C-alpha cells in the first residue's frame, strides 16, 4: 500500500471564518462621527500586551477586534478568552476564529491567575469560546480558572462570561459552584434575529440559563447584553428587558454592533446616542440594578467600576 503525503499543502493557509468565505459581501452604512476608535499606542497598552503574550494568553479584546482596546489596555483591563482561540459556533456577528479547536491547555487556569496578579486587577473578566466538542462544554476548565484566580488573587472579584452550555447537562452547576462574583451570559440580540445572527443558540435557553444561575446561587450578580443595529425593532428590545427581568438579571449592557468584515452580518443601522440613553432610562424603570447603554458599550467595558456600582445598588436596595 502506498501512502501519498502532501508535503506542500499539509498546512494550508486557512481562512479565519471558512463557513463565511463563500457569502456575498454585506455592505454596512458609513460609520457616524459618534463611533470613535482610539489607536492603541500608549505605554499602558504595550505593558498589558507584554503580560498577555508572556503568559501565552488569548484575549477577546484582540480576537473580537474590540474598538475599546486602546482605552481598556491602557488601564490594564484585558478580558481573557480561555479554552483556545477557535470557536465551535459560527455566529454571524462574531470575529472569533471558527473551526475545530485544540485540546484544552491544562496550564491555562494558572496562567490566567498569574496574569491577573501581574496586571494587579481588582476585577477580572474571563470569557471563552464555545466548546461544543467537549462533553461538559468546558465547564470544569472554567471552574478551575475561577479557583486558580481566587487562590492567587484572593481580593480580586471575578466575572465570568460563559457560553450557553446548550445540551450540556450539569455544566452550569459546575461553573456556579466555583463561585464567580458575576455570572454573565450575553443574549446578543432579540429573538426574531437569532436565526440570522446567532443560529446555533436558542433565545429561551439563554434566558433560562441566566435565571437558573441566580436560582442556584442568589448571592451572584447576573448580567447580560445585546447589540443593537442588527435589524431589531425598539419594542423587541423592550421585550428582551422584560424577559431578563423575569429571569432576575441584575445588569444589562446595550452596545452598537460593528461589522468585523464584509462577510459578517451587515450593520443595519447606527443607533444614535440619544436612543441608547432612552433604552437606559427604560431599563432602569424596569428594575435593573445597573444598565450600561451607549454606542461603545461592550460587555466587559468598565466592568470593574460597574461591579462596584452594582454592589452599591444591591446594598442600597436592602437598606
Ligand atoms: S471592552 Fe472588553 S473586550 Fe473590549 S477592550 Fe475593553 S475589556 Fe477588552
């Protein structure tokens, strides 16, 4: 028997989003003046980058092409993305690489803890790719990372931004038992847009995940976010607020969707700042403890300061 080994294209250059490569280009309107992105050039940015690279870590700030990276990294606020840089889902809005991920890095929990210590973070946000290939969706690895950070940095508060653990029984319980301070899971968009924006997910499953997290540990803060500009209607955003309040979610973030490439979902509309302010007022009136709603709001933007406000809001309620 002869085995022919292809030594030329054994490692072909692979597109970042192979499932999107054949799609027609999706054209978005020109960015308005209120969408501002600062070039990442500061000393603080360079220091943060060096610590991230030294510890071999992946950040969602880089992978998602976040427009706030210059501001956040200047203050040493980075959001670690664990379980690799390759996601098993292929959401139409997301810039994270898609495909079959590699095995988990068992040193990663300690590396995240070490980087948290070196950055001197009072509050850390840890997110991950979706790992539908793992029996527990990566829940044990997330829990191990929470415990490692807790051991290395006992005063640092921990916010975890999780996948939806669809069809992963017991995964949520594993993560909640590790006692993060904030359990965050983003809805991303209104239910009517799921099929074209987040086809691998189920809206009511995500709502139930958030509700169940709070039921399992009522001391947790729960948090969720959506992007606007994806074709949603205002009344649908208000319905999402009601659904999240029914699930006892504490903190809502709303930000403008930005298109990572022409192969991603188009921006259907740039929502003006005053509409974001309107959403914020309505959300507070519906009972959220914290709301962040602005064009540049991202789930982890100002997460540390917002966590302090969240604690104060809950304390004020119980007085
Ligand atoms: S907003 Fe979040 S994802 Fe974006 S740079 Fe800041 S910490 Fe990173």
